[in-house]
C-alpha cells in the first residue's frame, strides 16, 4: 500500500510508517493535488496531522490559488484546521496570508455554512444536514449541498486562528460565539472556552467574570465552565494562588444566589473540585434540591471520610429516582470503609437496575477502603456480568485485596482493547503477582 492508498484508506498508522521510510509527504494523488488535500477533503484530521508532522506543506499554493490550510478553513472542521495549521503559524505565515485565512473564516461564519455553499455552488434545492463528531469532545453540523460538503465550525476556527496569531478578540465576542448554537458540546463553545482559559491575564479574567451576572443562564453556564477549566489547568499559570483565591471568592458568592439548575450544578462541581471548605454544608443544603442535576453533584461535596450527617444524606440519595444521583452516591460510598448499614446500601447499588449505577459503583468499590468479605464476594459475583468494564473493575478489586482468585478473575475478564492500554486496572494482575508470587 503506497502513501496515496494509505491516505485514501484513512490509515494514519500506515501513513506514518511510509513517511518514516522516506515517502514524499507532498506526493500527488490521482487528481494531481498533494495527498494532504485528500485528507482535508475527507475530514480525516488524524491522517492530515500525520502528513503535516511528516513534512507535508500546508502552505503550498495550489493551481486554483488556494492552499491545503485555506481549504481546511473553508471546510469548517476545527479538528482538521488544528491538524493542518502546523507549528508557529504566526511566525511562519506572512501577514497577508494570515489575513486571508481570518477573512475566510469570518465570511463563512458570518454568512453561515449553508448560505456560503449556496453562493459558491448556485444550488437552490434543499441541503442535507446532520450533526457529526468533529473530535473526541465536540460536535458540529455537516452540510451537503450542490456536490460540496462543509462543516459549520467556522466560529471555532476563527477563534483558534485569532489565538494562534495572538489576536485578542473581545471576551463578549467569544462568549457570543460560544452560546450562538445553544449547545455545550458544539465546537464553537469549546474553542471559546479553551482560548479564554489560555488567556491568563487580570483583564481577561475580570471581563469573563463580569458575565456571571448575565440575565440569561447559558452565558452564566459558559462562565462557570471557564472557571472550572481554570481550576483544572491551574498549573499552567504563574499566579496560581491568585487565581485560586479569586475563583473561590466568585464561586462562593455566586452559588448562594444561582437559581438555574444546570448552572448551579456546574458551580457545585467546580467547588467540589476545589475541595471548598464549606462544601459539606453546601451539600447538605442542596441534597433535597428539586433538580436532579444539582443532586448529582452533592455527594462530591462531602469529601472522605463521610461525617454522620453526610453519610445519612448519601444513604438517602442512594434511593433517589434519578440514576445519575444514585451513581454519585455509589461513588461516595465505594471509597469508604463502611459500617453495616452503609455496606448494605452499597451492596444494593452494586446490583442496581441501571447499568450506569452499577458501573460507577463497582469502579469505586474496587478501589475503595472496604475490604469486608461481603464486598469481596459481591465483586466475585460481578465477574459473571456481560459488561467488560464491570468485570475488569471487579477483577481489579480482587487484585488490590490480594485475593487468591485474582488470576482466575482476570481470565474471566477476557481480552482488552487498545482503549485500556493506560488503564491502571489492566495492570492489576501483574501487580498482584509482584506482591504474591515468589517469582514476582
């Protein structure tokens, strides 16, 4: 299989092998264009990235005056643009080319992908549209019209290009792009969120935080998400402690007056991630909240070990009609060394009628502190379930308990796919042997 065939087949691993063996990354395909253009047209970000990393030129001028990078921008996939953008675009690209890319993204974003396709193709019939996953985390609308395809991710592309070229777009404009589609998983939402998390300055911080009093809940939710990402990426900042203090100050006051369920739930999650000192009291106040999304965040606020009031609240939540609430309660109980009453509650959750509850309960229990015979035998029984992930958690639970049935348990788990390559549970048998076998 040559490079052209590997690109056409979407085989990124084979593409890398061929490039390492000396294949020309700018090899022309059957249409006479570099194979990078074929990857861009196929929305294959992994293959496109492999080609660019292997030396393909994203800035090469094509017969129609475009470049592979410009074609990626027109195509509307932020994932593909990110793969093709290459290193140091601000330094690599002349100012005129940077402006052309930005103008293209602005035009498509302003008109909308369908309208721009109509202008380019002259097609008058109905467009075919559907939502596709653009990368692992976000989705976007894909439109087919007049023989051409485009994705409607130009807002995210514009946001990413501005940041790559160190153009600081107004915070209000980035927020407008984020909420335009009303979808938290849309690529525009994710792009604005990421850029505002990367833009570490007191000015940007103040502008973002000002919108936490916006009259509409969606902008407030966006701000809550940005603050949550600030906490997760705090190590990137030179002023971590300042951001921590300011974040807690804002979140602590905001949570007391927020009335929208989705926003309040996100605030509680952020405070749980921050290990907010007032978290347990906050959890008790919201344990009976009418919105299940809020109740799902309550167990995470209590921390471990559970005090008597928190344990009572978690027991109540374990009987909640919402499966997500019961799953959160299971995670809290699973980490504890339990008394008889709480152990009975956890055992019931391990056999809940909802698969989500069982999956999270067995995962938490496997790593948890309760090493009682009742819990151990419950893990053994779960080796007979159809769900591979549950069997793996159960086997891992036996391994960390140094149970002699561990080798048999991992045999019952069966073969694991590549998604488990870095999963600590997959190494449980090896670690058990190190501890328990003479030749370990």
